[in-house]
């Protein structure tokens, strides 16, 4: 493949729920030919291929990677398979968009980074919130210095009832619960907007007090395709404070289930010239003429819009593969976010602060 190539031939590995966001965005992208879909469940792979117009179906990702007609893949599988599939794809000469988290462990993340360097291929980590239009707008304000030095951020993503079960609540496959599933997004978006400072220390707590609350009636929530009420060995709540070498700090709390009045998502960053809220809706705070002002950008998507953000993320990946732009979420960022997540789990398990040199 060269930079002059007009279309990108895509394969998608994993036909579970998140793959729909990838497949829909690929199918709508005029620069993409959706070639193949792979899933261990052939019936599910074939149904997705029929729906989105993929010509080929595989049940073994190695066979898909052996197809010389495929330029790049999306990895939409269980977290514990990300490293294996991604490294194999890079070694096969494919570009990769890997769903978050990059891997379950720092060691695996570093192996992936080494494979990226050795292969010369592109890897984009699926930090989809970086590609949201509201974040792009805010980033322009930050880069222009309107918020000044960002020294504090606070992020919350609390579900009162929302353990998806299935592989999400199986630690072997997922690596953890709400921290690695939801926390990865809000930690990353804060860190990204803060300028990606180097981590100095992490203190975290995890709690497993409520289980999956599968006994609750009259209130629905998303359930994984392989939901099993008997399987749940992940935390239901996690919180942490992350300190950075530049003196900035980030506080975060996330839950699958909690005795809360309602679900809550909040992402806030604070600088010495201004502040901003990314969620629940974009607003920028500052001072003008000795007066505190709240500035509300007039944009189509003031909050995270799932379909729009995935379309933008996939479009950016395609353009990166075609040599038109640089990815906003390179493998090195995936390694660092994995380092933070693992440090929170380690701190919670040991009851100690985790420090980095």
C-alpha cells in the first residue's frame, strides 16, 4: 500500500456489540472497502458480513491476516486477546485500530509498542472520545492558551445499575470491571487534554460490595451477549488520584453499580486562566473584564455523540493509514494509559501508593 492509494481494504476481527460501531462507520466511509469479518461464531460473522457488505467471512483471525488483499484491521475482541491479535496483524504487515484498553498488562502493551516499531505499521488505540467534535473544539482553545496551565482534572462515570455481565465481568478476559471498561475513557480524555504529562504516582481503591445486582427488577440495563448472572469477579467501583511530574493531578471514580440516585458522567479540567467541562456538555469558563464568564460553544454535538465520534475516529484511522494525517491516539499513549490503569489496580490490591521514576 502506498500513500497514493485511494481506498483502504479493511478486515474486522470480532463481531460483538462494539464491532457494529466500527462496521457502520467503515461502511459509510467512501475511502473504504470492507473486505472481511472474522469471529469464532461463524453465524454471527456471516450475519455482520451480510449486513455491512463484507465479501469474506473467517472464523480464525490468522486466516484473515494471511489475506494479502487486506490493508488494515479493527480489533474488536476480548481485552485478553488484544495483544496477541494486534502483534500478529502488525507482523503480517497490517495497520491496526485496536479497541481500548490496548492490553490488560503493561508488559503486553510494551510488546505491542515494540511490534509497531519493528513493523513500521500504524497502530491507533481506540480512545474514541479524543475524536469527538466537542473535544476537537476544546483542544483548539487549550492549544491557544485560553485555559493556561492545566493543573487539575476530575472525572466521574457512575452507573447505579449497569454491570454488562458476560466477558465484561470475567476478569480473565476483561482485566477488570468499570475501571478498565469505563475509566479508561475518562482517564484518557483528561490526560490527553492536560497535555499528556508523565505520571509520577497513583493511589487507588476498588470495591466489590454490590455484585452485579441481577436480582433488581423493573429497571433495565445493557447486557452482554454472553450474560451470565453467576459470573462476576470484577470490582463494582473504583476511584483514584493520579499525580503527574508537572504537579498536576487527576481524580477519577467509576462504577458498574452503586447506590446512587442516577447515572452520572462528568469530565472537568481546570487551568490558571480558565476551565472547561467536557461532559455532560461542553462549556468553557474564564474571566473577562473582571467578570467570570461561562462560554457555551455553538456546535452540533455539545456532548459525546457515539455515532458521530466513531465515524470521526474511523475516518481518522483510514486517513492515517492512507498517509494523509497523523493518528491522535498512538501506541505510546495506549501504553501510558495501561500503566495508569494497572497502577490503580496494584495500589488497590496492596493498599500502597504506586510511584514511577
